C-alpha cells in the first residue's frame, strides 16, 4: 500500500509543476503593460544647454490617442503642456526656450494593450536655450560726441591792422595832417586879428 501511494505522489508532483510552467508560458502578453525604456533627455540629466524637445521611447508601439506631456519648472509653474507626436514606439514633445534651472516632465500615454501608463522624469539645465534667430539685430551706433566749447570754431574776427607810425587811417602821413591843421589855425588867427584892427 505504501509503495503504491508513494509512486502516485512522485508522478503527481512533476505533473503539477509542468502544468504551472505551461500556464506561465502561455499567459497572454497583454497582461503586462508597456514600459518606458529610454528618454531624451534622460531622467536626472545635467544639461549644458536647454533641450528643444523631449523624446520618450517605449518597448512597444503606442496608440496615437490622448497622449499628454506636462513640463514644469522648479517652482511648479507649467512651462509647456500638450500632446506629443507619436511615431511607433516613440513620443516626441517640442519644448519652448527654457532658462537655466530644474525641470520635471510628467507624461501619460496609451500603451499597445489599450491601458494608460504614466511616469515622470527630471533634468537640470545649466545654460539657456540657443537663439532661434540667425542674425542678431545690429545695435544702433552711438552718436558722435559733440564738440567741446573749446573745439568749436569761431568766425575769424576782422580786425583792422593798426596804422603804421607816422600815417593816418586814410594813408596820409601824420606830419602832413598836423601841418595842414597848423596852417588852418594860423589862417583863422590872421583873419581874426585883421578884423580886430579894422574895427579899431
């Protein structure tokens, strides 16, 4: 009796183990949700320049419906929010120009089995985003400094050269002028004396 019972147990135990293994192998793959296998930037990345987009890569293709990405800064303020572009197993979300600081990206997507999965990643930016304009506007040139009062040119003064010694302003020699004056004075005196004598 005992050997028969022992033989039955020895047969039943391997059979149950085989059935459990088959159940695990044949379990439907849809029972496991898709998972994130990579991202750009990576979670915890320290970046010298701000990224222009976030790329999420999953192990299976995503359903192109109701995908959401929300990016917040260190204060919790939302800097970007919207739906990423889905291409197979990748979801790409464009970013605005980001200043230096810490950022968090919360994502929510629909996996290939129809179930929603979500997660979060963070990254730090050391520098601001690159400028999108190709040429910077030319800075206005500084006006030329005005001339100082000492440098302002003044109209040349028309000064009359002093008359040479011995000549009048009209060019007549001074001695001739004096001689004429003496002659006129002498004539006046002579006329006056003559009239005085005639009356006397």
